[in-house]
C-alpha cells in the first residue's frame, strides 16, 4: 500500500489532502500537535511538536510521498534532515507569494522571486523553504506554489464573504470590478492534484492556481447563488480608501479587491498546472459549495475578513453624503 506522510494535516488544506489520499487507497499519517483541528477520517495522527528534536522519532520506514505544509524554515529544515532520505517524492506546499512582482499578468514559474532576507516574513520564508527542499531533493521535489485557496472551511473568510454577504440581501458595497480578476482554486481541487502529482512524481515549481475569472463574474455568481433581493453599489478605489476600507483581506476590508498595480497577482500562468493534470471545477460549483458552508457556519457571524454591517452602512452613507457621484455602478438582482 502506498504510504503518505503529511507534516501537518489537521488544518484546512492538510486535512483535504489527507482525505483525497485516503480516498485513493493510500495509508496516510499526519504528524502534528493535533491542536488545529481533526484529521481526515481514515488517516492516522502521530502527535508531535516539531520544535522538539525528537519529533520525528516515531516515524519509521519509507514514505512514497511526504507533504510539507509549514512555512517555518526551522521546521522545513528539520523535516528534510529527518525524512528526505526515506521519501520517494516530496511536495512542499509553497505560495505564489514567493514572486517578487505582482504587476505582470500571465507570469510563469520563471518569474523573479523574492530575495529571502527576513525569514520571519511569509514570502521570504517560503522562498527559503523552496531552496532548502530543492537542494536536498532535486528532481524528487514538487514546489506547489498555491494561489488563492477557496471553498468550504476557508479560515481566512475571504472568498466566502461575497456569497455570504449577498445571502443577507439589501445594498451590497463592492469595489468597481472592471479590469480586476480572481484566480481562486477550490481547496478540494488543489488537494486532489497534490495527491495525483505525488503518484506521478511531478517535480519542480508549479503555479497551483485556479482559472482566471473577472471579479465581476465572481460577484455575479455569488449574487446568483444567494438568490436574495440585492443591489450592488460599486465605489472606486479612491472613495474606498478615503473611508478606510482595506484591500484583499482582514478587518474592514473588501475581500479579493487588489490595488491596480497588483494586476498580475490573480492572473498568473496556469499552463504548467494544467499540463501536470490539474483540474478545476466550474466557478458556480465552488460558489455553491462555499455558500452552503457559510450558511452552516452562519452568514451573519463575526468574520476575519470583510466589512461588518455597521462598517458597510457607514461607508455607503459617507460616500453618498460627501460625493454623490462616487457611488459608481449600481445593479439589482
């Protein structure tokens, strides 16, 4: 039986990878503290703190595939030291954040990387992890540069903000969407590809990204899935910034909205991903799955990303009062 070791596996993507591997008949072991959540049914948990020099002692034998989820350089290095010689294939889950520039649409895996000067920074740490992994494993290593991950269970609350917000109905504040794109990959599609890529011994850096959709299409799909009476009110960047609305994620943000100069972030080349067997479900399916999850968790719950109802009302009122023309586009459904 094929054996997979996941370094992690109790949080969102790791659990999805474990589930995909179990479904394929693989014996899956997750090495983790076990504090982030439950493991996927059918997998086994080995409890360990990777800060402990003996963290890997209980892991015996050879592994067909090891999946590393951490971005901590010390964890990555210790995992390689303990396990690289016993792994047939190694997948490092990296990120498109490793790229130095986000202003060039359709950039591929040869684009310039961040120089890893500060390992406490996410992008720097991921580049450092990639270099360590490649140096140690060569053509046995897949560097899966994940883009925006979306779908049920998303702990960041980014993508789910929009179907959840439209499900509440009423006037929905959005950024002006013209010229903006979203490149989200469903968590289960990413997990399934990582499992298949391990079997196929896919190696090298690959942008593991979703299909490119206009932001307007994502908003429309969210509005359609919600099925509630709503009106979108689109404000321009200057107006949103003037009212303290943040880009991309986090509190007081409009998720998935990026500065104009980051026009390449959500338009990276997916050619290598598709060539290596990457498959993506249609956008409406991911939106429906996400909305089902949002409804189960509570569409009106406190969120890690987006505007609260009070903040949205404040921005809408303030923009109308100070600049009636700043309302921009308005659309009902």
